[in-house]
C-alpha cells in the first residue's frame, strides 16, 4: 500500500458483500456519521487476521488506505463485538433490521454526529432486550428516531391533513396521524387506539433504557414495528428486507 494516503476511523460494520474468493466489501457507519465502503482483503479466510474484526455489527477501529473507488482495510482493532447478538436468531434479525435502516440513512461525505451513537445504542439494546416484544420495540424506536432526525418526523399531535387534535388513524403516505374524517379520504389508513398512539409517541420521546424497562405487550410492539416499517419504506423509497422479515410483511 506504499504511496496510499491512510486515515483512521472507528466504524460499525453495517453490511458485507463477497468480493472474489477471499475478500469482502464492507459498508461502514463511521464515528462521524458518514458512510464508508472498504475492501477487507482476506477477510473470508478461516482464521484470517481480519475475520473476527469485521463481522456484522462489530464496532472496530480501522486504518484505511484510500483507493480510487474503494478504500482498503490496512489494520483493524476490535472495540465492541456486540457478542450478545451472535448465535441467537431473533437478536440477529433485529440487529440486521437496525443495520439496514442505518445503511439507508447515512451517506458518503455527509457527517452527522447523531447517527453512530444511536446505532451503537440500538445494537446494544438488541442485546439487552428480554423478549421478542422488546426487540420489536427497539427496532421500531430506532427507525422512528433516525428518520425523524433526518427530516421524516410523523405528525402525531394533530391530524396531518386538517389539524384536528382528535386523531385515531395513521397513514405513512399522508404523513402521520389522521382524524376520522380525513382518514376516510386516505387509502390504507390504519386505525389506532389512544393507547397505541401513546406508544407510537413514546418510541420517539423515550430513551432506549426507558423502552427496555417498559411493559409493552407483544401485539402492540408488533404493530409499532409494522408502522415503522411502513414509514421507513415509504419515506426512504426503499425495500427494507430485514424489517419486512421481522414484521412478517
């Protein structure tokens, strides 16, 4: 790598794509919130020096050498493996959904200091969740928080169409909560109870610690995940396969 400019960054491994026989292309969420892509040479070799340091969801200190199209991993030092996500199917599925949303909401050469810490906290929350309901809640809350930060915040205090505060419906396409009158004009609007609407507001307002300690029931958590999936797919204009899988869509 003589002559290549190098730089250090701490990053979360969001995605891995096979390259050739032994290499990987990594999609990374850097500590500054920007997305980076880099080749990890030999990372698929059993027992290779990089293999355990570039697993999905790992937080790693990288030394990257700048390339023409893709950077190249020169050194890697594992910081946080998120070992609690390994080997448990439900936790892997939840962490995959978090990583998917993270990948679609960070961009090259676009630093955002909010993104890496909230992604790291969400991955840790996936390790801490005590049941499927709380895994659903964590993923939903992460999606709502990140999209709201990015400018896609749903209107939940009043009808997004007319401003009426008596809301009992929700539509991703319309932009949030709806009153009964406006909901009749919106195809696919979802009815919500007062309790479900309160939970939806809580996913945006509460910390992950508060959500992990909450008494959410499985049906409500599943609904919140489905709404978050609909919102993310609509406003990111993307198919979110990991969230689809979790939500059973």
